[in-house]
C-alpha cells in the first residue's frame, strides 16, 4: 500500500477535531493576544491523548528582531522541560529574524512576505500537551494570532514518537589549519588557498545539529549560514553517528550542498517540498565577483528517509572542509523520539543576528591588502608572495 503524503487521507479515524485559537471571545474582531516584555504566555493546554496536526501564526511588534526574540516551546505528557524550544522564526524557516516566503511540505512562511508561519509536522501526545511563547524582547508583542488544530484520541499507539525541535547557534572558528609549511595555525584554508588540505577523521569540531538520547528518528534541519567571506562555505561533510558509533559512522556525507540535495556550490533559490535553498545572496550561481558572501538558508527534511536510532544520535556538519571556516551558523533540528527526553542546553541569551558584510567592508579589505603589500593598487598582485 502507498505510503505517500495522501495515503491515509481516506481512512476513517475514531477521533474528534479541535482548534485552539486567538479568536475574540467577545465575538468581536480583536482576534489576537498581546504579550508584555519578559512575559511567558500559555497559548494552548490540552488534556488527554491526541495529535497536533496544524499550526498557523502571524504577529506584529515594534521589535525588528522579534523572530529571534520570541521563543516557542512545547511540552508533551507532563514532562517539565520542553521538547520544542526555538526562536519562533527559526523554527518555521525564517533565519536571522527576517521575513521571506518559504515553501516546504512540513513548514512554510507564506504571503504576505513570509508573515504567515505554518507547520504541518504531526505532534502526538499521550497525556497532555502545552504550548507557550516567551517574549524575550524589550518590546511589547502587540498582536499574536494563532491556530493550533489537533485531534483528540482515546489513546495513541505506543510506537508514536514525540516531536522535538532544538535551536543551536555558533560562531565557528577554524580548527588546526596551517599555511602549508606547518606554521600559522587557525588559517581559513578553504579550497587549499594557503596550502595542502588537512584530513579530518573526526566529528569532534563539527557544527552540531543535535545530540539525542533515546530511540527515534531524525526528520530534518533548517540550516542558516552567514558567511563573512566570499569563498564557498559548503565543503563541509554531514555526519550522523548512530547509537554511539565511532567516526565515520553509518551515514557520512560528501559536502554541504550534497546533503541538502543540491550540487556545485549553489547560490540560487530552489524550494522543493523536501529540500532547497529558501534564502541566498542571489548574485548569480558561481559568480566569481562576489562568491557566497552573506546569508543563506538551506533546508532538508528526511520525510522519506528518516535517520533511525535506538539509543542515541549525534548529527553534525563541518564548517568548511576539516572545519576551516569562521561562519555565523544557526539551525533548528527536528526529530521524533521516546520519552523522557534529555533537557536541551540553555538557549543562547544573545541571538541578535550579526550584520552582513557589505561593499564598504570589502573596500576596507582591499585597503588593508594594499597596506600590507606596500601600496599595490589592484588587490591581487603578487599572490605567490
């Protein structure tokens, strides 16, 4: 029998359908809530067993970084620590606090201009569910509109995992690179610009997508890259170590764009239901004048090919080949697992997006090059020196 997205649509299910929303309880048109700075608001509390099937959100605030400062959390089955914890924008596929249209099967940011945040990940629970938002901004959240649609069941099957989503960010540093003669460590030696590539037979210094304990399956990641260099950021391999495996593990990739089902250093928008590049510098594919300087959002959902684990999973990716690049990275990983789950690390307090590198910055780089080369004029003379 088919197992496609619509394969179970015709099944008659013994359940009832419900919606929790921000509708005006007085029958008027004030169909939203507000949240003061520093406050946490419970937006849904559900008893018994069921499955959350759909979430829709839109909001308004004077905070330009609202999508990084408003934190979404969800709790299943009475567990005290959350199973979802993420800035709300990053969870729904909106990097750096921005608004832009994003299309995938489980998540979307819809018109106008990415203002409508949508989730279709099914979220089962056996003994209660709770959703909260925390306004970690100095601004009042003026308007928060939402739907949470769910089915109530008498019980749910024992083999249904609980949905988890974890936000991570890191300003990476080059690890152990040299300039080719064995000296000058921590060089950003991508594409062997400064010497021979080193090998990297470990995942120890990789950027971490998630580190899970329990049984379940990994179903995807939104990956946000802010590159301060025009050189290609994506030579890094993806690595999945299942149940305590030693490197290289049972699922080891060949490069960042390869993991995201693309190829040859893309810099253009492409939105498939399961994978793509939702945001990119967009200067033209492989344009040598500018490269990959700036912000890129890639996504990959393992809806047909989940990565299954029985005890644990460590999922990570290199930041440049052998972790040679400084990159401003953020991600949200998504998975299902048995309960209880281990608590997440503390959410980073400073999530303000770093500014992108602009033309003035590049002009200053050129001046620094000229000063280091006794005033040579063009910026790439005597490269062998």
